[in-house]
C-alpha cells in the first residue's frame, strides 16, 4: 500500500523513506490511511462518495493542510464521477458547485483545502461547453497531479530547509507536518528528513500536541519508521528544555500564511514561538506556497477552527476532567516577527515578509 521503494527511488534517486501512502486514488475510489488509529493500527479507509471524503476530513481520518487539499480535490473527482455523462455542461457545473461547497465546509483554517477546490473549479469553468465525460477524466488527472506535485514540493522544501539545520543539533517540532500531513515526505519533517539524509547528526524532540496528539501518535511513528532519533515531550516541557539549552531550532508546518507572514498552525505553535524568541532559538516555518494566502493580509483575518470541547475533556471516550466546559481552538497564529524564516519549495523567505512574499508570483503558487 505504501509508495514502493522503486517509486520513491525514481522520484528521489535514493533509498526509500516514509513508505506508506497517506492518500491514494485507486479504481475510482479514494483510499486513506486512518490517522485516528495510528500508531496502534495501520488501516485504510475507502471512500466511494464525496460525502464520505468530506466526513473523513471533518473527523481527522486525514488531516494536515496539504493532505486535506489533496483529499478535497479527490473528493471533487469522486463527486463528478457520480454525475451522468449525458448531463448538459451547465447542470454538471451547478452540481459541482454544490459538491465543492460541501467539501469547503469541512474545516476552515487550512487554506490548501480552498486552494485545491479552487484549482478544480477553475478546470471546470475553463472547459465550459466541453463533454462532461472529458471533464470528469480531467478532474481525476488534476487531483492526482495535485498529489504528485505536493510530494515533489515537499522534497524541495526539505532540501531548501536542510541548510538551516546545524550538524549535531536538536530540532523541536510540533504537531505532525510529515508525510501523513502531505502527499509524502512532509514539510517540517521534510526539512528534518533532508538534513538527516545529508548525514547531519540530528535528533528530534516532538511535542505531544494536546488534545489530538498528532505529535505523540503520528510524528513519532513517522520518524521512528525512518530511523531518525526522536524523543517525546508533553507540550508544557518545551520551555524548560529550551532554558536548559537542549533545543537548537524549532521547525513547524503551517495551515495558512498571511501575506504579512503571520502564520496559523496547530494550537501551541504560538507559545513555542514566544519561548523560542525568548531563548534566542531560531523558529522556522516550512510550507508549500499553496499555504500562502495573499487575500489574507494578517493573522487577524484567519478563521480559527473551534473543535468539539470533548477532545479536551475526554480521552479515548472517557472523561478526564470534572463536568466542566472546555475551550478547543484547533489553531493559533504566530506573529511574523517570531518567524526567522519561511521555507518553501521555491526558496527561503525572510523578514519583512510583506516585501519578500510580495515578490512571489501568483503562478508560483
Ligand atoms: O488539525 P490538523 O492535524 O489538521 O493540524 C495540522 C497542522 O497544524 C499542521 O502543522 C499543518 O497542517 C501543516 S501540515 C504539513
């Protein structure tokens, strides 16, 4: 089920790493590794309808900004498949608008979801008047292309960022910005993977990432499979370790980067950035340019997803708190001033971000 060693070798020209498939288009179905079950069980969910894909995104079967973008694109291709070839173009386009709205309602913060849906919708509007069957096939190819390009971009992000990681150093990462959050290889974990592959003697500290534990469950699973040394901490331990000089750099992913560089990422990222700044530790964000939202001028404009409070009050279905309410914002915003450098597939961007990101051409994204 994973990328085969040969596939990875062809794309990378070297040994296999990260041999599992986050998401795959197969026989007109979408397969996803069920991330809620990792690391205990490695099982795959099969979606036959766009509604099932939307449900998987909402319930975190698949998560991570680039991965949910790919899922939404594949969901649209599945939805298109359910429309008759005999439909007139206008009817087809109208139905596709409903399908894309359904997928867009799943999660609000990661811009990659809307970026991928926008790409698929543009394909439809540019083919106005063409045969529905032809557009349906093109939508499948486009979704697969988004996935393949994401894998390439992640490898490039990794290679671009690796130069920032010192030999003999300890890197802290938060949440999971790995192969599971992308088509493969990862963004923040891509940087770590590339540095490790270059022979740098590095080790990783993964913060557990309450309440959904993406760090504890997913990041440690991925790094352990790759043989990259990793140690787990609870989120509250980061400041202490930084004060003891144990952390040399922090690398995280992103869900949406505003045009001024403010960055939304998993809840807890902001606190880590403040701690890193206080301790003079470089804080890097790694993301594809599809995560940069030019329409968003600052972090103020980013919608923060509020998830079910039970993620905080319960664990494995059992209440761990007294009968009180909880607050559960899934993301926070790290101010641009706390970010040393934004690592993308087209290169490194530095402060002031309004200026450096402004040079990024629309076509690059
Ligand atoms: O709620 P999640 O698990 O989808 O949140 C994921 C993150 O915050 C990741 O750090 C981000 O999407 C970057 S993934 C390359």
